[in-house]
C-alpha cells in the first residue's frame, strides 16, 4: 500500500535542477531527506558553491535546506522512494513536442525503480502523456507493473521565472494520482511544503490539461492585443493609450502587446495542438494566436527599418541596439526568446546590431543563439534603440546619450519609458 510505504519514511529525489526542480528540491529538503539530481555535473558543482544561474535561489536558501543533497550520480538516488521529474519539455524546429528529455529521464528512473515507489511528473505535457508515453517506459525498464508495483502522480509546475511574489510556496498546487490512494498521498506530500495548499484533480489527464490550457489561454489573449497593435499601427493610434482607456471598464482583461517567448507560453500551446491533431481535430483559435505572436519580432524589425529610412539614414550603414535578450523582464532565462527574431531580421538588412542584457549569461547566449552580448554601453551611439525587455535597469538608462543624432529612433516595445522620449511603441 502506498500510504504505508511512503507516508512514514519518504526519501525524495528531484530529477532536474532547473527553474522548476531547484526550488522544489530546496523546499522538500527542509522537511525530508531529499536528493537534488541533475545530469550536468557543472550545474551541481555551481549549486554546491552557491551559484544558481537561474537566480531562483541563493546560497542561503540551499543552506536552509538541511536535508538536501545535491548530486549528479544516479547511484546516489537509488534509495529514494519518491522520484519527481522536472525536466524541460520543449518543441522541435517543426514546432512538435520534443519528449526526448522526459522519456530519457523516465528510462533512467525506470532502471532504479523499486516496488512501492512513486514517480511524479511536473513537466508540462499534453493530456495523456504521463500514462500513455512515460508509464510504458517506466514499466519496460523496471520490469514492474503500473498501479500494482509502482504508482504515478502528476502535479504541473507553476514556476514564474523572475517573480519573487508568486512563488512555489504561494501558488496553489494542482495534484493528481494514478489511483485514489496515490491522490491522497500527493495531497499530503505537497501540502507539507506549500502553504497555499493544493487542488485535487480527478485524474492525471485533467491535471495535465489544466496546465497546458493555462498558458494557451494567456497566449491567445496576448495574440488578441498583438493583433490590435498591428491594426492600430496602420491607423497611427497608440495601442497602449487605447488599452488604458478600455481598461477603465471593470471587466476588461488587462493584457499588453509584446514578444511572446519563454519555455511556457510560447511552447505549451503546441502540445495541445499536437494532441488535438492526433485525435483528428485541427485547432483554429490556438494556432492563429500562435502565428500572430510568432511574427511580432518581424513586425518590430520591419517598423524599425521603415523609421530609419524615414529619418534619412541609410539602412545598411545604420547601427541598432537591442536592449534585453531574455524572454521576460528581470530574469536570465533565454529559452525561446523572441528577441532573436528582431536581431535576425535587422541583420538581413545589413544593419549592425548590438545586444545588451545585464541579466543574461553571455556564454549561454553565444552557445544557444550564436550572438555576442555587449559588456556595457560606454561610448556607444546608435541610429535605432529598441527596448525589447523591460528589465528594471533599462528604466534608468540615459537614452538621449545613446542616440547617434537627434533623428535616431527609440522604439519602446514594453511601454515603460516616458512617452515623450520614445518615437514608437507596440
């Protein structure tokens, strides 16, 4: 029985120490013997020395987690009886779900799975993925039978990188289990570290679906205001002024136009689309929203080029500055950053482009996107300055000093600067 096996003596292994896994391991490590496992030895080494490149936790947080042990050795986590898998679930170049990391983690855990163990998935997937794709791998590599010898749970992650208010402990956690007993155990386990409490989903599929629609809904809402921005640009109307006026009504939804990237909003809708298409349903609203959002970088770049031409400057002799490269403000995460779309499009016009982002690791940007980030902005002058990410530091820059001449343009895609200072906004 799962209750008797685990409630009295849980030993937890969190697999994957990224934005999701690390905060989870730290919290569990305050109460239970916990292993924080990552296949990258460099990641484990950094964390042991108090360096978290995601900036989610600090050395003090790790030190308070008295029962946490960080490791990259699979042998170390064999003794665990609860395995929580938090690996990334990206999309491939064709915008199809890439389950390779998830299935590899399942294979790895399957190889050390024991009777009575619980495997919990937190990675974002399409409905049915846990039981239809992951469980067979666990069974194959363990030789055990699902819901007889081992059990599964699903609790979708709700980490918001860079957000210090809505955190693991303050966001209510959805939990689900492979049977009623597992569900009750999942509720007890997560309630023990999350003061905000839990919500019991009736099945693993329901929990999976709840996560994937959270971000699909946000994606569609943002695509609506992005489309408004495209329309109002042709009318020479400031979209943010329109939204401010409309927002005076009590039931108006406050979404803003902008680039939509990251590991969730720009990815998760494709998981739902994939599952729908496998069932013979071809989505209309979700995919149309994705197309609008995926093209916003090209729109920004195109407008910048037109404004440079209008200013009288030769495009192929111009120099542009992109402020920000992470996918969102006050966060170092560059996964699926759509700022790269602006960069690539401007380069197509032979514009020299500098990128400055004090939050982003320069070596990571070079490795992932083959772009070099500037160390600083000293003695730099530009024909076009594009504020792409609303980092707090960018509010304090001397923009007039960055302009090459009075006709140089400032494009504020996030509407955080003084309206009188900028030449264009989304």
